[in-house]
C-alpha cells in the first residue's frame, strides 16, 4: 500500500478533529443530565406531594410542572458558566457547548415547525397610487400566475412580467408609483428600471421588517434553542420552536399585527424608593410556590388560582439583587438598571408579585437589544398619561421612516407622520420637552429619544449614537407599525414530545439492528475478511457524526434514514473489494498479492457508484427542503466518509492483520458453506433476453394501466392539506373512525393506522385553500367530534385533545401544507429528477466515452 504513512497521519488528524467536535455534545448532554437529576430530586417530589393533598393524578401533574420549571431554571443559571475546559487552554460555557453539539430536529425532540410567507404582493399594491387601475391589476395578476410556475419571489416575477410586456406594448411604471415613491426619487421622467429598483428596495425592507418583528416575538415565547431563518429566494421565513404546548396560540401570535406604540418614558429616580419598598415587601413575603404550577411553555407564566403556598425565607433584596447594575447616574434617566437575559424572567415575576406596593401609574419594559458588547438589557420605566393607560400614539400614524444623516454626517432616523397625527404629535412633544418618548414594538423598547423641542409638521429626526445599520433597523421598526407585508403560515408541522421520544427510540433501534445485521452478514459471508469491513463501518460512523457536529447539521428522522442507507452503501463497497480478493485468490495468488490486486480492481466500481449517488444527493440538497434536505445532506456527507473508510480504513485494517502472524494465518474470505456462493451461476441471462423482455414489457403494460386507471396517491406535500396523528387510550378500527369523520366533513378523509393500533393518521383537504384561525379551529373541532366517541375515557375535552404537551392522548402530531408550498414541492421534485438524470447521463458518457452507456443506464432507471 503506497503512502501508508501519510494516510495514517490523515486518519489520526481527522479522528482528533472529530473527537474534538463530538466532545461538545458529550459535555452539553452531561449538563442536561445533571439538570434532569436536579429537576426530579426529592425536594420536587415532596413539594408536589404536599401541594396535591393526596390526589395522585394531581400530584403527577404538579410534579411534571415543577420539574420542568426547575430544569429550565437550572439550565438558564448555568448557560454562561464554564462546563468544559479544553486541555485547560480554552474554556467553553454551556451555551457555547450547546451551539456546537449535534442538534436534534423537531421530529425527534418534539416541537413546532412553521414556514411563513411574507406577502410582498401587498407591498407592491400599497405602493401604487391607484391599486385598482386595470393596467396595474393585469401586471399583478400575471406576476402572481408566473410566481406559481417559476417558484420565485413576487418581485422577481413582477419584474419579468414588466420586461416581457415591454416587448409588445408600452409600460409606464412611474405613472403607477411616482406619488408614493417620491421619497425614493421617482418622478414622471423615471425609467421602468429606476421604478423597479425602488420597488425592490421597498420589498426587501418590508421582508426585513417582518423578519425583525417575528424574531422579537419568538424571543418572548421563552423557548430554548429556537430557530428563525430567512428563505430570501421564496420570501418565506422558517421558524422552529421546540417544546411548544399550545400551537394554536403560537400561530395567532406569529400572524398577529405588529403593535408599534409611542409611550412617555418615566423618571427612574422617582420609582427607586418604591423598588426598595418592593424589596422589603418581597423579603417579608418570602418565596411562594402555588398549589397549581401548570406551566405555559410559551411565555413561562405560572397559574396562581389558589392561595395556598409553601413559604421559604427570602433574601434581603430579592428584586434589586437580580440586576447586574442599578442606575447610579451612568445610565439614561429613564432606565432602572440592567440585567442579563437569564434574569429578566425572574425580575418580571418579582415585579408582578410586588405590584401592590409599586406605583400604579407606571409599568416596566425591557430594551429590545443588549447594551453594545454586553449581555445586559435595560429596564425602562414607562409612564401612563391617561386613566385608560393607553399609549400616546399607535404605530399606524407613521407615514414613512428612513435612515438619514444629520449636518455633521452622523446617522439619524427621519420619521414623518400622517397629517392628523402630526398635529397630535406636535402637542405631545411640546408638552414633554426634556422628557423621553419610548418607541415600543410588541412590548419591547427599541429606542427612547429625548424631546428637544416641539415638533410641528409631523417630521421628526431621531438622533443618538447610532451606527448606520442600527439607524436602518430603527427605521424598519418604525415602518413595521403599518406592516405592508403581512406574514401568513403556509406550512405547519407539530410533533408532540411523546412522539418525538418514540421517533428517537425507533430510529435508534433501526440503526442498531441494521448495524448488527450488517456485521453478522459480513462475518458470515467473508469470515475473518469481514472484520476489516466492520472496522471500516465503525470508523465511518465516527467520522460521519464528527463532520455533522463540526458543520452544525441537525439530526432528523430522515437523517437517520440517510445514515442507515449509508451503512448499506459502505458495505456494498466492501462486498466489491472482498469479492475481487476472492477472485484473485482463485487465480492462485498469495494473500498479500490477492489483497493488493483486489483493491486495485475495485476502485473504479466503488468510485463510480458513489459519485453518481453523490451527484443525486447534492441535487436533492439544493432543490429539496425540510426533511428531504436533511436526508440529502446526511447522505452526501456519508458517501464521502464511507468512500474514505471503505478504501483506506479497511485496507489499513487488513495490512495490520497481515502484519500479525496469528491473524494472517486465519485471514480468509469465505467459509465452507459460502466458498462457492455465486461463483459459477448457471442461469444464462443473455440467451434468454428476448423472453425476459417480453415478460417485463407485459408487467410494464399492466403497471401503466394501473397508473392510468387508479392514478398516483399523492401525499399532502404535493396536494396540500392537513394531517393529524391522533392517539387513543385503546385499540381502534380505522374504518369506523373514517365513517364517523365522514359525517363531520361531508366526505371521507384518509384514515390509516400509524404505528400501534391505538394511533391513527388522519389526512384531509377540507378548506385547504383557506388559512386562518377560524378554519383551523373548525377542522380541529370536526376531528375531535368525530373521534372522541372512540376513547375509553369519555371525559377527554378539547383542551387536552389538542395539546401536545399536557396530555399524552389526542393530537400528538400535526402538519399543515398550504397550496403554494405544495406547488413549490411538485416543481422542485420535477426539476430535481430532471437535473439528476441529466447529470448522471453526462457523468457516465464522460466516464466511459460512450453516450450509449448513458442512454442504457437512464432507460433502466
């Protein structure tokens, strides 16, 4: 084996890198195990037992809530602490370890996956002076239809329609947009290209505004390890929220209108005495644990309907000691103090408990962003100015806002208001000179500029220590009060924690079983020669998980399927090698030469097989989304690692076995039973080719007939619709459930057993084109009414039925696919297949220098 030393060095270095990357997973899981032990210790059990008053069911409910809260608090408290000191050189906090571990997808750990589509078509409509102009409407309709075909965003489709229309008739976009795009420099003399550029900027800004609003909203859910990602090409935003208990509420919050408000910021100095009194009150009150601790996992509120408490001795300053620093004149006069993100929740809770001793004419709100280069957020005092406790102004008064520069060239934000609001704004600023006005979006303070004088005419300039990007962000926030690009849920997938645990268990079992079966097969078929293949498989898995951890790939159920497939492909390569070695041994060569020549003869077949699969994997990863992308990425990485280990690791293992005399004497590649397996097959394939072609042609005609008569059964990924996995407390009959649901829906939905006989999957296209909360609620009620009679427990209610966290029964998983997503999926699938076939045709034609081979291979596919 040539360059054996270099290959060993590469293997050692790669192994150390993989070990380093996987070490973060080990330490983060270790901390999570400690958190779990802390959550379920004797204190939590005794507390739940005390509060339940002997009610066993109540005790379990309270214990689950207490333990869940304790686990979250433990992880929050340790997030910024060092839990892993790499070789005493580089310390890593728990938060850093979590960011580097192998993450699990929502299908494994449970949660909610939402894909939202930003409606930039509404932006274009709102920019038009007369959105009902027939010529303008025609352009919008054509762009909408084109978007369904090309899968691109609306602006790109609109631009293509305009340019195509210009070829046959005159199009004057400035006539449609010059009034509302005046600030962007659009006049009657502007070209279509200028107008399109201005529209593109407005669409991009609207998309960014919606993204910022959604980001802040999911921050407030109190969900750990959440993900929000822009899908710019399709004007969509992907959101993943693990451990969600009320998916319907999440949908409402995500699709709700942004609440931009202007409040008078209060004087922090005037409330410090009250905060001191609150500390004394809380210290005397002590810490309380309520009888009912059923947690709302979205906002971490704790229900407190009963006053029976377990009281513990509080510290002297249970509120003020939670702050990182208090305002001693070094912060804005409207700021009480600063605290880390981990302390915000507890500060809010203590403020709520001490509400009776705090001023009734103020409230407290956190800043949206931490202070630069810190993890400290500011707590603002907000002053009520009327009995109704309403804001000074709402966000819909904003006419426009943009980033600008003052006379000294410093970044500022220019803001203009509508005519009626401008007069009110003048009165507000005139009566509050020297005070600050807090700009609040969804109960988070983005800025609190000081009023230097009365502002008349509605045009204001907000100055501060802004960077250009910060000024742009604030301008976008101000414009978000009139969200011209609303976002709607177009795809929704929910997996309950119980189903997630079952998925992990099923995936792990399938993985272990496949590994054991492959090991047994290789050892049975190739005796000692199969040991090298088994070693290569183990190293392959080690390298694969190391690479997945290093590039941050999230492991999903489809990813596990990809890993299982990789095992088969890796074994396939070793089967080719071992069969080649057996052929060389039959020619009378000694074991050393047979191994060397066997590997040489195997390279081309192994590389060709893996490269063609890799091409398909790359194309799938590019065009696919969600679980398809996860499968494709895992498959592509696995192909590369299996190619390396099959060729080099197995060879190094065999070289080592040859160097050990005891092993060399036992090194064989067959046993008595399998020695002549398929050595000289008697079936003459070529001579019977005509008969085989006739048989296969007849089968093909029958199958095509089936397709023509029955058609293909498309899943909701291609048709759109709603799928729910429902768990019962006893075995059920799917035919009876289908009949019951037919009475509710008017037509029979698809119902089939999902796993055990007490679980069913229900798929319906009922009102698939209507996507709003009323329809979602209607579908849920129909499914509940159609299935509740099949429960042994007749007391199950709608709340327990639709919850994925509080109840192990009812809906444990759901998926909603809108028609636009389904159209995109079909288009992407067709394109991926076509490109895969073309790429393989080209590769085979180049590799073997004959296009006829490519044609034969594609025809066989």
